[in-house]
C-alpha cells in the first residue's frame, strides 16, 4: 500500500510530460534545440527566444557547436519536421515564438544549466524507489562533464526521455512525496531493473 502511495505521489508531482501527440511535445523540442544553440552563443531575435535565453553574451546567428551537439540538434529538427505523432505528416511542429513563456518544459530553470539537452520520448514513466548503487548526475552525457547531483537508494526518477548512447536523462526526486530537492541531468546506467517499482 505504501509503495502504491509513493507511486501516485511521484506521478502527481512530475510535470505534465509532453506526450508525442501534443503541442507540449513540440515546445520541449523547441527548448532543447535552442538551449544548445544558446550555449553556443546564438543570438535570438524572437520574443520567445529573448525571453527564455540570455542574449547578452551571444556571438551571432551561426555559432559553432560540438559534433555531438550538432547531431542532437539535427535529430531534434527531424522530429520537429515530422510533427506530433498521430496528427499526420503534414503537421510539423509549430511553436508560437511571439509568446514569452514555455509552460510545457519541466523544470526549465534546471534544464538551462545542462550543456546537452535530452529529447522527450512522449511517455510518462518513472522509477519509484531506486535500489542500486549511487549514480552521479552530469550536465551532459560525458564523464568529464560537471556533476550536478546524484541518485541514491530510495530516490525516484523519471524515465521519459530518449537515451544518448549509453547515457540516460532523468528528473530526480529524493522524496517522491515532496516537490523539492529536484535534480535534472544525465547518468550512465540502466536503472529499470533496480527500481522498487516502475510506473507508466
């Protein structure tokens, strides 16, 4: 019964993840692509870009990016061109860049600290009560990247983004019944078999 309660609490505390057939899915793709361009020095001209990102240190409209970042951006652009699933191939992603907020992106302030952005997989799933060894959380899928936190036994984490090579992305909650202490980032492990319960 307690495990069931933790599951309900965890799923309730998670933001409404972008299902693959929703406009929210497109907003998260837009953010992921542009966050990496922002890190590279891209200068935004739209109200949305200027509101979400800091143009004060921008360098131009064609910044150089690392090969892995370029690959992820290209992948995201293909997903945006395909549009939300279930809508039809003619319905590419269209984000209203005249707006100044992105409500659909979970924990956007924490996500902006990452140097490599994940791609939503369109599902809501989670690991409730991780039972494995401690795992480090990084700002990018790279052992040399900055460490921003850790996953410990008892923590719960989302399983709602696509992996990058042998790395996974998660939103991590130390206490599944409370919405504080949230961490986001990349870890190098497969946690599915080390969860007290997998939801979703």
